[in-house]
C-alpha cells in the first residue's frame, strides 16, 4: 500500500529505506524502477516484504483531479493470495473507482466531472 502512495509522491521516498524482512525492496535503483511501474499501472504488489508470510496487492484511489488520495488493497497469506490475478486486480480497481466516485472522480474513459 505504501508503494501506491510513494509512487504518487516520490519526494517522500526515504534516502535509506528500512528493510522489514529480507524481501523488502530497499535498493535505490530497484525501488525507483518498481515505483515507476506502480505510478504507470496504478497497481502495487508485495510478497513477504512487510511481514514474512503475508502478501498484498493494492490499487490507487484517485480524486477528481486524478491525484492519488488513497489505496484499496487485498492482503492475505503468501501462496494463498494471488497477487498477479487479473480478476482480483479488476475487482480492486472497480472498488477504487467507486470510492473515487465519492470524491467526484471520473471513471476511466469518462470525460468531465462525475455528477
């Protein structure tokens, strides 16, 4: 979930990120590349990075201006949560779009402000 917010505000990325597990991405170039991908796709995944045995997939919730204001995530046991499942990502995106709609955000492909 933090990757979504950091991708939206890269100036907040610490110079020396702290590793929480041996899988936490902390190397500058690797983290920067991952955050660029997250910024481009609006989807972030992690497997055992915050806590061993736990994985998550998160999507950005955007406001009417397209800015990231929150994220929606699914968390579960590693090996049981399919972080690369397109159906799960689509479900999260649909939920994020609905939440974004409460802020007056546009649905993907829509023009103008939602009423």
